[in-house]
C-alpha cells in the first residue's frame, strides 16, 4: 500500500508509525504489529499504532526516530507492507518456557533490541523471563558478549586496561573520582566510563561533570587516555553496550535487576578491561545485606570475568551509612577535590578509596597496593593527575572546591537530644536529597555533620540540606519530618522500629550502573 508521509514531531526512542484504522485493516495489521517501509533506496521497519482521527486514510504518521532513519519528508509517498515478526521472538518464547539460550539466541535478541525491532511488551517478556528463570553462567557470558559487541568498543591498542565498578546503593560514594587519578598516577591505564544517576542522588558522571565535560565521543576519549592515561566520562555518550540502557528502562519500573552481571561486564568488555575490581557495598540499606551474599555475588562476577578474559576480584565494602559527608553532585565533587588537593579527607572516604585502588594496584604489585595508593594520594600525585584529566577533558585544571556553587536555599537540622549516632538510613538520605533536587540541580544535596559513632549534643547540627529552589527545600524538609534519617541514643536501642509505622513512604528500588 502506498501512503503519504506526515511527520509527527514526536519521539518514542523506537521506530513507531501511526496508520489510520481503515488502512490498518486493509493491510491486516494491528497495534504493535510491524510494517516494512520503502522509499527510494531507504528501507525501515516500525511498530504500528492505529488512529481513527488525526491520521486520515491514505496517510502514515512517522515518529522522529523512523522519520530520521528513512530521511522522509512531509507528503512523500512510501510503500508500506506487513512485516514478519523478528526472529528473536522465537528465543524470547524459549526463555519464557524456561529453556536455556545459546549464544546465537542471545545475540539475536540483543541485535533486535538495539535495532529497535522489539516492542516494550516483547522486551518486558524477555527481562521478566530472565528474572523468573535465571541464567546459567554460559547464558550470562553469552549475553554479556552480545551486549558488548552490538555497540561501539574502545580499542586503545593496549593489553593492560584497568577498571573498577560499584554495584551502587550507598549515597555519597565518590570513590571513582579519586581512584581513577590514583591509578592513572601509578602509570596504569584506566578509561573509566560511568553512569549518571538512575535512583541515587548522583552518579559518577554527574559528580565529575562539575569539574569537566563528560559527554565525550569515542575518538575524544581515545585522545584523552592517550595523553593522560585515564578519563572519567559518561558511558551513555559513546554507545557502549547500548542494549543495557534499553533493558534498564524495563527493569526500573518493575523493580527487578536480572541483568546486573551482563550489564556491568558487557561495558567492561567493551572498553577492553583486563583487570577489574567490583565494589560491593554491603549492609543494611544496600542491595547486599551480608558479607555472605557479597561473597556469592563476587564469585559470580569472578566466574563471568574468567569466561570474558577479565581478571576480576570483589571488594565487600561497608555500606550502612553514606560515604563521607557530602551527598549531591557539587557537594561530592567538592569533597573529592579537597581530599585530593591536601591528601586528607573523611577517614571513611580515604580508607575505601585506597583499599579499592590498592586491589587494582595489586594486580601489578602483587602486594602492598593499598600502601602505594595511600602514598600516591598523600604526595599529591593523584591531585596532579586529576588536574591533567580535567584539562584533557576540557575543564579548568585550576578549579577549587569553593568554585563549585551550592544551592542558595539552605537549612540546618539540629538534634533535639544528646547522645551518639547509632545509625543512618541510606534510603531516607537518598529520598531527602532527591526531593531537594539532586542530581538535576547540581548545587542541591545534603551535608552530613554527624556520622555513626559520633557524639551529639542537644542543639548540634546533624545535617544541612541545600536546594536551588525554595519549593524543593520545603519538599525535602517535609520528608525529614516523615522519615527517620538517623538514630541517636545513649546506648544501643533494642527497639529498632514500631511496625506498622504511622507514616508510610515509598519503598525505593536501588538500580545503579
């Protein structure tokens, strides 16, 4: 059937067209079916929506993605025919039935996902099947390789590439911002691609963007790493393992994360990582509640790394309170920058960074990695390397912590009792910080004055909330009155919680990359 193009100017992040109901009946397609389109030398496949009014008979409405792909123009005539379903649907149905998939089946599913040939329903079916039936080690490896090689890869021409990844869940974790300069200063190559926040107050890319651009293209990343041995960039700008972002959009609303291992490892494979440390924050309020769980997860990462040619070790790190004092992009960038400048900083920040960096250094040194990491930090070599990275990525290498603006709206929360901080609720901290405007408003966030074990006197400031807009500050303050952010007592409180609580608030699903 020949139909006249109508450019809709709408985006769907997938190829979608709208056909009048009478034309859809004529060519025998229904909503979510697919059609093949041809115009000149251009061909495309799109998912069908059906309309009865704003698309007239004889017209086809094109969303931006398919219009751009087809290089179509308004009123241009194109040929439209029903399309056969993607062959990957066979493999999705196999997984729904609980059958293991081989590498060919996994590869086909990922290719069709990246080509936007799968509808949201079909993608959801696949993710749900993985969640319900799990994956064998062979399947995880196959999915990881498929995700890695259906996008771009970073070939630096070097055999020894070092990398680090945290599975997330702890606010204020600016480890990567400090670890990368330490590893780079040690003469090792570490092209760190990081995420923006999904559910946290700030991702590594959000933090480092306060110091330098992170939206670098592949060739720009190569130039930076060639020059200074390291980078801190946003992975989403370079199309590394693009299927991961598509799967995340399905996982998040369902509050499930069956693709954690292939998601992480596909991106490490795509950057050519040879040595990898997986940081697994552990404890109440994190994804992983115990060291035993952390050990099981680390073993899975290690086994998967072996099948992908990546030497991997796991680090179970304390995750029952925020890392350092600062929560939010600018606040965290300030804390990381000042720590690197003077070689000092919050004890938990320095300890975690040097431990994890030390594990990476141990791949080369065999032992003494933590001491070497601490020496590089204390002597200012890490700060020098940070300045090189900032300059190479287009930032100001002379930037100082005070140059990073904080939200002008601020309020202090003070203690009504004296005692000792016995616990801090990570999820409550995240909820308050995001209500204040993180990560979009860079200057928003929380500065925690008292951490676990600290003595508190009545009237002491416990934390400060920063916001860029008054209504967001009020929203954050309201949440602090509804949830318990921290506990203060003179002794261990045997009553942890009254159940059910008088005030209920949403359960937060932690999904970080």
